[in-house]
C-alpha cells in the first residue's frame, strides 16, 4: 500500500466531522455503474447523520495527503433502514444478530491496494467486538450482465465478495427508490443481500 495512504476508524458521534468530505465522495462514486445514482452531497450528509446516532456504528476512512479518498460504513442492523431489516425479518432472523456493512466507496486511483479487504476487516472486527452479532451482511444493486450502461472495463465485485466468504441470498431482496443519472424521477431499484457468518470470519 502506498506510504501516503492512511486508514482511520471513527465510531458514533466522532464520525460527524468527516461527513462533508465523505458525502462528497459518495455522491461522486455512486454516479458510476452499477449504482448510477443521481444524488448530491447534501442528501448524502443527511443519510450519514443516521450513523452518528449510535455509538455502535463505524466509519472507516482512507486518507491520502489528508484528503478523503475512500470510506466504508457499518452499523447494527437494528439501527439501519427498515427496508434492510425487513429482508431479515422475512427470513426469521433477528435484527439484533446482524451487523449491516453499509456502502464502501473508493476513488479509482486507490483501488487494487488492498483497501477493500481492509474495509471488511475493520467492520467485521468491530461487529465481533459488539459481542452478540452472529452475521455480517451488505446489499448489492442488481444489474443485468447485458445492461447497456455497463462500461466495457467494468469488473464486478462478486468474486471479491465470494472470496471474503459472503454468499448472495436470492430470496432476500431490498427495494429502494433513487433517481438514476439523467432521470428526473425516482425509480425503484432492487438489491440482493449478501450474508456471512461472523464466526467464519475469524
């Protein structure tokens, strides 16, 4: 990893000072495939504020020359959006047993340095420290393999997530509305949950 890259972690309210920079980064990265999200930093900052409401949440930051170039979030599922909780309730899994690994964003120039693994290492270790968590999970947006918006050089994260021990759950779908790039109205997007036993992550 480049010597000028630093990784920091912050919990709960201590995240707040980083929200402006992280919100801007999220808005930039999420415009790309597969999210195709026509968002803005102001909305992202409001979303991030929910993480500051619980001391059991985690923010992992990647800094290069003191600029935020990557970020990853996580919090207990019981504190997450109800849409994610529903996917587990429908399966009969208690929200108290799950740590939801939220979104990870990283500028292209810093990919391939092992930071994706670091994001998961930090969040899984944090989840384990909470004592009662049995599962870690995240949601990925569904896009068809022949989606015409897919860039020619796009590489799916599925093989990386599989190597980390996560397994997609086709029967656990999350539906969230957001505005796609170039569109004027929100449209429902479908995401699939990926799940891993926390015990297997040791």
